C-alpha cells in the first residue's frame, strides 16, 4: 500500500539548501550535488561567447590566403564566421555565415570514416596508418622515410590512399559515394565548386607524384591517377561554416547528426576517427593545437577548421588567412578562446 511519509521541515530545508549550494554558479561542468546535472551554458551564453570571439579577432591581419591554388588566393581575406552546434541540435552562428568556401582537407576526415564503415577500421590502421608524421601535410620525405607506411589519412599521402579505398566501379561512382557521405554529415546536399576543382586539377602535379610514389610501395593500386582525381574533387566540395559545425556535432553526438537525426557512423568508429583528428588534424602543428584546446579538430587550406567537444558540441570557424602550417589564424584563435570560455576542454577535470 502506498503512503506518504511526513519528513520534518528542518530536514527538507537542509536538503534543499544542500542541493542549491552544490550546483555550480558559473555554467561549468558538474561539480557535485545529488542528482544535479549541469546542462552547460545557456543559449544566450553561447551566443555572447561567439560574438566576443568574433569581435576580438575580426581585425587580425596575420597570415595569408593559400596561393599555390590560384583560385583560393582570390577569396576575400576579410571573411570570418564562427558556428557552434550542440548535440541536441541547437545552432549558433556569428559573422559571414552565408559565405561558401571549399572544404579542402577537412574532407579527409569523412573519407577516412567512410572507408572504416565500408571495410572496417583495420583497413585504415594497417593499410594507411594512424601516426602523426611530424612533416608538412604534402611531404614526400615522410613517405620515403617509411616506404609509404606510418602515414595517416589526414595528410595527403594517406588521404589519397584512403580515397582509393572507397568502394565504387569508376571515378564518377566513387565521387558520388563520397559526396553523398559528406552530405549526410552536413545535413544537406553538398555541391562541387567547379572553379576550385578546375584550378586544383591544373596544379595538382605534386599530389600526382605522391600517389605514384605510394603506388610504387604497393599502397595504392593501379588506379592511382583516379584516386588523385577523386581526391581533388572531394576537396572542392562547397560548404559554409554552419555545415562544418553540423558535421563536427555529428561526431560529438557519437555519429548521429543532431540536426537531421540520421545515424551516419557508429559510436565506436566515431571514437577512432576522433583519435586520429586529435593527433594529426592540424598537420605538424597538431600537438600545439591539442595543447591549447584539447579538442580533436581538422583544418583545410580553404580557411575552415572544425573541432569536436565530445558529448557537448561541434564548432567551426572560417577565415582564409593561413599560418605557415596551413591553418587558419583567426579560426584557431577564436575556437581556442571559445573552448576556454565554455570550459569545453575534455582534459580539464574539476575535482569532486
């Protein structure tokens, strides 16, 4: 039989006071309290943090557009946008959110994930590698040092190899599959930027040499030219900053797109992708990035960067001026500041 149990008023008041004082007052991580769950910063808090970071760095002129791809050198250097998407699908955006740009090397993350989903994670681990090279993203020295081994899918040699592992009968079918996969992460159909693609195809001799060298070591089959062609096209897909934030939030949400609700990748494979992003996502500056932010991330020479706060949000920023390593100057600084303001570094644990 159910019955109400009368508790002394003093005990009730003490319990209320205890749970109230246990709740953190700064919107940070869970710090204690029976049953207390901190939902993190509210929407106004996030919007204010994004606006502050944008205002802080919109006047920064450091770096320069990528000029080895002629069409990228023509992009307006003053464009600057930041987007954040939470794992429950809330979208926050500030700056030039309507600006479209080519995804470039950020696409490597999603092709790696696609190969893992199609053929299993060991195909990447054994056939491409997952170690940081300590060399520039287009290094030939890194290939020669280990005869094509000990690469990772986020440098050009490993990325072209991964593209060559995507299933399909011909170049058109493989590219269509890659584009469809990236579109699922973005939550909309992505399109090819024809001008960027033509510019890259006319200037990708170095990547062709990388592919031929990887073929000579038996890591890319006889279709190495096809792999370069498809890789160039995947890098030329057009995105905006919101797209990248949604794509990052999909990884933050264990492989489920928080905006569309579609499961794109398993949680297990998502964790493996994030591990490679953490160690190699910003090329030979990946260690510096992780030291300051704690987040798995990936950059592209088009000026975009996306980063993942597991279980919390995906964030992206776009600004075309790059540093010597090929990473957007403004985007790095803005994301690092936002991660700090939102207490989103997963390595920072508050003692209980």
